[in-house]
C-alpha cells in the first residue's frame, strides 16, 4: 500500500515544546503576582491533565482555591508562548527537518493531528 500522507501529533512530536510552555506559565504567574512556580517535576505531574486551563484549575484546587478563573492567565500564557515561538525559541527535533523535506520531495501530503488539514 503506497504512502500518501504524513500526519503528525502536535506538541512535543516535532520539537520539544513543554519546557517553553512551563516557562510561559511561570512568567504569567509572576506577571499576575501569583506565588506559584512550576518546577519540572510539578509540571511533569500536571501534564497528566490535558489543557493549560485545566492544569491551572487542578493546581489551584490542590491549594484549596476553588474560585479560580484561569482564562485571563491562559490567554497571557499563550501570548508569551507564541512570542517566544516566533522568536525561534523552539528548534525541531533531530531528523524532523530531513523527514519533512523527504516527504515533500515524494509529494506526500502533510498534516498535524490537531487541524487534520492536509498541506500539499
């Protein structure tokens, strides 16, 4: 059966993204004067929870805070993450660029799991 397309998962597959997410969360917490800091171990545990807003809610709940609105923080965290991304803070994992180049040479269509939109 011939291969027609490659579909990639999103965060973490093509590049290590979680550390940049963690840094953006921590910067957001500082900007909002929250006494929170997620070290790598805490963040790794929180990654079992899908979604940034949900992670913040779970963290707040673990501190006994039940009236926490994560939306403003999540918007800021996403903006910080996107700024760093645009500045080139994330590099592709080894071999990814060559794989994508080879796929394009073979006229394979490319998509990510999130959008499932195929690119020619």
